[in-house]
C-alpha cells in the first residue's frame, strides 16, 4: 500500500496519464506517485480524496509538474540492462518511449483489468498459433534529436529492439523467450515467429518493458548489449510524449513536451521535473515546502506525515510491494507439505498489517497472488477448501506438525533480512539451485555482491523500512 500526497494548489494541466500508468504493472510505488497528480478520471478507490475544485477544473495545456523519485535509474537510460526493469526507472522510460502494445488505463479501466490496445501497432493478427503479424502506426516519429532527428519509426526498429533483447541480460527476458525470429517484410509490417504457442505473448508486449529503440541512438560500446550502450541521457530518444531534457544522475531528471507525439492533443504538460530524493525526510520536506507538487512516502512515514499536514491532499493506492516466506522445499523439514501448511496456519496477517501500519482493510495475499494480480486474485472467502491453510489456526498447525513427525516442533535458523533478494535457477547440470544475494553498500553502487546458498527459511520484505525497531527482526 502506497501513501501519496499532493500540495493543495491548482494547476490546470495534465500530462499523458497513460504513459505513466503503462509502467505501473511492475512499479507500484511510482504509479501511485503519478496517479495523484493526474486528476480528471482517476478511478475511485478507498482512501482517495479530491477537492471539488480539482474535479471540476478544465483541462488546459501547459505548465510544469514537480515531483520526486526515490532512486536514480540504476542502469541510467538503458532500457534493456540487467536492472532495466527497476521500479525507479520504468516510469521515466514510459515518458520517453512507446511499445507495440500497451495496457488500457484510466476511465472505466483498472490497472488489474489487463485490457490491451495498440500503441505503435495499429492492429495485429495471428494467422496460425505460432505467428503474430503487426501493422505499425503510420507517421510515428522518434524525438527530433540527433542523431535520429525525428525520423519515422519502421519495422526494422522493432526487429532491432527484440534481437538486441535476446543478447542481453534483461531480468524479464523470459517474457520474450518464445520468439524464434522477428521479420520485417516491409517498413510497416512486423512478423514474430514463435518457437511454440504462447498465450502470454500479447500481454508481455503490453506491460512496459519492450520499448522500441532507434539503433543509431545507441553509443558504440564493445561491452554494451549488441555493441551499443543507451545509458547516457543523450541516447534516450524514443517516441513517447516527453523528451529527456536534462539528466543529472542521483540528482534530477527534467522532461519537456514532445511536439511530434503521435497521440493528438497529448501530453498536456509542457514540462516535468523530478528530483531524486532517497530518504523520507527530504521527500516530506519537498512536499511541505511546495518544491514537489506530488510524491509518495513509505507507509510507516506517511501515516505520521498525514497527521501533521492535514492541508495536503492524500491518496492511497495499491502497490506491489510484498512480503513472503521462502524455504528449501527439497530438504526436510520443508519438503513435507504438512509442515508448510502448518507455517501458513500459524501466520497472522492482520497482526503483520498492524505492525507495519498497513490499513486493516487492505487486501491480503494468499499463496503467491496479490490483489494487483487482477481476476486471478481470490479473497479468502472465495478460496473454498484451500482457505483453511490461510486462516490462523494454531491448534490445527500443531496437529499437522505432529502428523509430519514433529510433535514437539523443530528448531530452524530464521533469517529476516531486508537486504536479501532471492534468485533461483538451474545449474549447468540441470539441478535447481537457490541463492541468497546480500546487498552491501558497494552493491548499492553496482560494484559488488555477496552470494551464499540458503538452507533454512526466512521472511523477505520487498519495500523500504524506516523504523529501526522493525528492521531488527
């Protein structure tokens, strides 16, 4: 759950809400920041408030939006880097670039609907279950910046973008691993040949990662993906509603309106200025002083901030930060499903919400699905027989442990470390393995990490904690 605040001022202009929300699928915190400033037809949600003046204000073109990001883009403007999927980065990419397809947002559409529409593609067809044919939107131009100089997008750009993906380290490359080849039979037509039928392909084209690039915008670099590097701000040339004007890593990003944007009448704003403010204290100060019109704070900081600043507008949105318990299920005792079910039955989700300051009416997750998963998510009262494993039942948990051969329980090392990211994969011999990645101060700068095989169970928290008492575990 993300808490968002905006200064009580009227600015009669909006930017293209669609561009920001397109990145929301994997960037919960960032999407909440930008929703607050959109106004207009923002879907009604619990905890969201707007003044009558905001609701009735006529849309006008012009103006500057000031906001802040919580981290600098870790790979710079490189869309296909090893951290190109990062939440601090995707909202910026959504301003600069476009995809073949996108998710519909705003108005009657909710983020969880996953309804798709064409962006750079006007239409598409599937002549057989392993072929997708896309027709490009005519007349779409890249930003009028050298060396691309506002030329039109063509099928060769799409082919280049995806073929470069295949040779790179992008974390979600598996989204496109079913592609066997990309063909460009004419400037306006792109043909994807698949290795096998893939029902997820169109969705994966729409979620905010497959930004179409111009080959000539990349900087020659023998160590870059495909011999090119797009990390520098001067390489950030796309077809999106805004152009990158200034890029000072760790400090500030500034965007200006793209006068050649392909959606008529958009964007509404002339300029967006985003400071990089890592800590909650300067974030709160920026909102209090009016340096930022809108921004997001961590839940635990936001609750106190809201109480001390009643004149600020307050918005609350679902995010995708989450907690989960991880364990080695190929080793005893966690290889026994009865033990795993007992752990789930001992968990008190309501108490966790209370400790973390999460509103009590926020939806809880069961298994691997969260409310932001859309129709796939089921609340507890719709889980049928499986609901019993997610309701706290200490007596039932003890019975399961006894049946599994642990009538007196068992001792296990427990790791509650907020700096661990879990990765799994398969070794060269085909055996599955797991690793704990401990981030160090140097790792934050992208230079070093410490790896170790995990043996026991732990709680992982995706999200920032600003209360030392909660960090102690």
